C-alpha cells in the first residue's frame, strides 16, 4: 500500500512524498530521490529529536 503526500496540497504540480513498505520516493518524475526505509527512519528521528527544523 502506498501513502502519498503532496508537498503543496493546493495544487497537483508540486513534488510528492510516496511511502511504501521498503522505500520512500520524494520529488517528481525526472527529479526524484529514493530512500530506504532505514534512511527514512533516520530522517524522521532527526526531525522528532529537533535536529532538523523549519527554514
């Protein structure tokens, strides 16, 4: 099952975050990064720990 989140819910032209069991894809066609579930978990932990904040 894929969970999809738009990085700009007001339109359909912005990058997406697509979360599957074993990988997460961020971006749009031709400009996309793939993270393993372990890499994604490191990112989530850094956000929760306050290591990453809003710009």
